[in-house]
C-alpha cells in the first residue's frame, strides 16, 4: 500500500475577468515583453492607465453670482400709505364741513348733501369690492397657470387633477367650454399621467376659447390696419393703436374668465408689457419689414396701406402677449399662435381693400 499524502493547504486565487487582468512583470524578475507597434485605432486604454488630469482644461469662467431681487424701500410704502390716509382724511373733513354748512343754511340742503355723500360712499365701497374681486380673479389665473406648469414639469397626477378641477370651475360660465368639460369628465378616469391630463384639459376646454381669441386678435388687427391707413396724422395712429390694444387686452381677459376691473386692467397691461419685453417682440424691426416684402405685400399695396398692415401686426403681437397672460394654462398640447397666422390674413385683407379702392 502507498503511504498516504500528508494534508496541505492551498490558496485559491479569485478569478479575474479579462478586462481587469493587468499584464505586468512578476516580482521574480521575468523578462519584460518586447515593445511592438500598435495600430492607434485598435489601441485600448484600460481604466487604470487613464490620467484624468492629463487633458483637464483650466476653469476660466466663474459661475455668475446669484442676483438678488431688488427690495422695495419700506419708506416708499410708508410714504404712499401716509399720503393716502391724509388725502382720505382731507376729503372726509371737507365733506363734513360742506354738509354742516348746508345744514346751517337750510335743513333740506343738508339732508340732500348727506344723501349724496352716503351714495358716494356706497358706490366707493362697491367699487373697492369689485376691484378686489377682479384682482383675486387675476391672481387665481396666475396661480392656476403656475400650478399647471409645475404639474407638467413634475408629471404629478394629484396636482394635475387639482388643476383640472379648478379650471373646470373657473370656466364653468363659458358656454363654449361645456362640451369639452363633459368630454373631459368622461375621460379623466382613463388618464394616469399628470402631464397628459393637463394636455387633455387644454385640448378639450381651452381650444374653443383659443379660437375665439384668435378671431378677436385678427379683428382688432384689421381695424387698426384700416383706420391707420386712412388717418391723416401719426398721432391719431398712435392713439387708435393704444385704444384698440387696451380694448383687446380687456376682451381677452374676459374671454378666459379674468374679467379685470380698472386696477386689474393696469396689472394685466403691465404683465403684457413685461411679456413683450422678455420675448423681444415689442418693436418691429428690419426683419419684420423683410418678412412683409417677402410675402410680396409691398408690391401690391400703397405706402399708406403698408403702414396700416405694420400697425395691425403690432396690435396682433400685443394680442398674442395678452392671450398668454390671460390664459389659465400654458401652451403645451396646442400650438402657440405666431405672426404668420395673422400676416397672411392681413395681407389678403389689405389686398382686397386696395382692389376696392382701385
């Protein structure tokens, strides 16, 4: 019988993948591999051989500092509030003095003045309440649009459902949205994604209102184009463009449910001007004139009618900005109107006017 082998311990090295095997000379002093040329396209550099600092470019541009919003002076608000309180007290004292003097002359004159003062106070209270409600409606439009943008960005189903419910209540008095609201109520249970629900609400509810808004903008642009083409003075052109723009802003706000009052109108007009300034479309430059020439409008119209078309397109730009400011949802599923949508219609309108005058 053979003598049994003594037990011995063996060390098993873990298997290495071909990608991680590093070919290096052993510690026993084995000869190194002879150098040979490699094709540059076939050469592969392993992760251990990469020098991350070899081609690093120095950072030359520092990130821009965070701009802080300018704070309004508290003293300006104190001044305006104090001045308003003093004016109110002066009006109240003047009214009281007037009523007392009329009572001193004759009782019936005093009672008449007291009645007029009461009616004026009641009317002022109603005006303040109406302006407050109008500002609240505009604030709700801005809040609804901000929530819709947030729901689209985060694809939040709960927030999207809340936005759709608020939108349905907000435009409930619009007959043009009745069919869309009914269709959306039947389909909203099948929509899982929040962004898709917002887009569906925009398509079903706001599409009829968008069509009416485009007609309002085009009609206003046609009126401006015609009136400014026959007006003899440039001052009349400017005044009429401002009048039509103000009326268009108010109509678009009422169309989408805003119904602004006097203070609400000024706030909405400020938002429209801010939108025009941000988008860079408040002025008509050489590019727009070249666009008109490219459509062949300059060859078919007189110089005065061409100026009317330019003024009409300015009104259309203001209308598009007012449409985005008064719309309770951002443009996501529907196409945002562009200048080309109104330029062709104004071109046909101006050409028809030229043929009739000719």
